[in-house]
C-alpha cells in the first residue's frame, strides 16, 4: 500500500513536470499596459492578462485591407475600449497600418482624394483594424493619427520573438 502511494506520487510529479502548459507563442505581442491610440478620441488598448489566442495574427491579417501590399503593420493582442462610446471589444488582434488609405462612407477601400475629401493617404494617417482573437471574426475598423510617426503599441516583447509568425513591426 505504501509503495502504491509512493508510485502514484512519483507519477503525478513526472506528469506535471513533463506535461506542463506550453508557453504562449504570442506572449511578446500582448499589450503590456493601458495605452491611448493617438488621434482616436478615447480609444484605448488594455492588456488581456494571460489570455492565449489560438488564432494566429498572420492568419487573421491575411484577409484585411493592406495585407500583401507591403505596408508596414504593427499588431498587439489587447482589449479595445472607448468609455464614451460604450466600446469594449474583448481579446482582439489590433492592427495599425500607417500610410494606408481610409474607407469611404460606402465601405469601399479607396483614397479620400478620389472622393474630393482631401488626401487620406499620408504617413501620419493610421488605419486601425480589430479582429476577435477567439474566433478570428472582424470586429471593427477606425482611423487614428500619428503626428510624429513614432507611436507603436506597448507590447510585452518584440514581434521577432514570435516563432513562425509573420514579421510585424
């Protein structure tokens, strides 16, 4: 009986030691602190804690405007909140693309210059796209503005630490 108890204890220790949780491959892309998205009038990125997305950020990016066009894109895994508008999008992949034209009122992805509304294709303009990190479904798109072209999401690490992921800025 004593040997059986000792054997069970030993097997439990070995199982826990060998079968522990694998590290989150997207940990470096997690938003590390609350951060306002510039030029959005109240949209904030909020850390998601230990959330582990099973949706690959490169896969979620593939079908969004700007993908495959050589545009530089930044990404973070965060919640997006705007208290004034009642927005609270839970864990999401949030993509930021500078110098990408905005959508028109009809939802077309074209330059505002073609609609007579001025040039929406300047480096300071940022297109923000939000994808649900649990389902991969598109949630939202909105505009931001980075006046000095230095803003990036504050992440837990560098994207190049993510094995096998598309190189995001």
